[in-house]
C-alpha cells in the first residue's frame, strides 16, 4: 500500500493541546469533553442531509423494507447499537434492523485485524443479506475510505437498495459514491487518529437523529411520547402507565387497567381511553389510520 502524502483530517495530528500528556487529570478531562463540541457542530451542519435521508428512507420502510447498517470497528459497533435499540424503543421488528460489522460478530468484542481492508468480503457480507429496492443501507466509516465498507456499498447499490453513507472526512469516497452522502466534519482528533472520540460521537448523534426521525414519521411517537415501546419489564410498564395517563388525560390506575386489557400496547390504550371504546375497536381504528394515534383520534371526533 502506498502511503498517502496528505492524511485525511481525521488522521492529522491535532493542533490543540499538543502537551496533552502533561495535563493534570482535571484539565485533561475538561479538554477531552470540550473537544466533543465539534461533534455537535458537525451533526448540526449535516442536518439538511440527514433530513433528505429520512425522506428517502420513509417510503421504503412503509413498503416493508429493512434498515441495514454496515461499518468496521467503532463505526460497526455504533451501527449495531442503533439497530438493536429500535425494537424496545419503537417496537421495530428485529428482522428489519440488521447490522453488519467487518470481521463478523466476533469483531463486536475484539478487534479483527485486517478485516476492514477486505473489500470483496464487504461485498459478500452485504450480498448475503440479499438487499433489495425497499431496503435502506447505512454505511459508516470515519475515514470514508474503508475498503470493507466500500465493498458493502457496491453490493448494496447493485441490488438497488437506497445507500446512505456517513463519513467524517469531506469529499470521501463513501460520501461521494453513496446515493445520499452525509459528511460529519469533525476534523482532527484530540488524541490523533482516535476516531472513537468526536468522530464516533458525531456518528452516534447522526444515527440517533436519523432513526428517531424516521420512527416519528412512521407514527411511533405521539406528541413526544414513545407510544410504541415494548413494555417488557417493570420499569417500562411504569413508563407505559405514565405515558398513557398523560396522553389520555386520566390517572395511572385507570391507565394500568386499560393497558392490561390492551396487552400493554400504549397506542391502543390511549385510543381506547380517549374514545371510550373496547381494545379491539381501538386497534381497528389505529390500523385504519396506519398506526397514527393522532389520525385515529381525529377520525373518531370527526376533526
């Protein structure tokens, strides 16, 4: 491999805090925390591109497509994190949020050296999922040049999937070649080259914004309440009771009774309470309104 004469910004030595190793602990932690502000700024600058990605992904999700995440190292782990949290938060089906990481599942816990350099394997791993036109593939690489990720991108494009590339270096191959390229320009890292720092933070924020906005557009949020959560433990049942009571304008005891009758489906309980109907009727109204609590209630009141 021929060394690059000009390293990308994420690999450049930072001009800030060149004597980082000489700092006392308080100053050291303050410097590391303060450097993360660049991550917030980078995601804010990319908000219009993220919105375009949400709008492009929405009809594919409505048609039954999958979210497929692909990345190496930190980026791959962040993709997996976003994918697995969609089910408990929004009841998004497990099979419709799939994550790939260079080196396979073992790379989640231990680095698999060289895996990220294997472009053909990236293409093969992606092809193994049989992506199609209704799928949305999120490809993550801080450098924007990771061969495994570019291989996955190539396979996803060939299959007709929507490709969204998230990178931290301007003009990267990933951002240029993806159908929607999102650049999170975080610059040089405080610890030079350690993209698990603000580059990783920016990726996490961008994924949070993308997937949460998509779930809101899919009617999995009412007002600002996560009304499609899975109440699978005591903490989540208490949360479901509070949300139902707040949305229905009732007390938690009444909310609990109706939630139990609705198999702890918050949206169904809200419609049942607000409309004074049985759970089956409430669910039918939701189904007719494409799962939108607001639309189901508007239909019931004729507004």
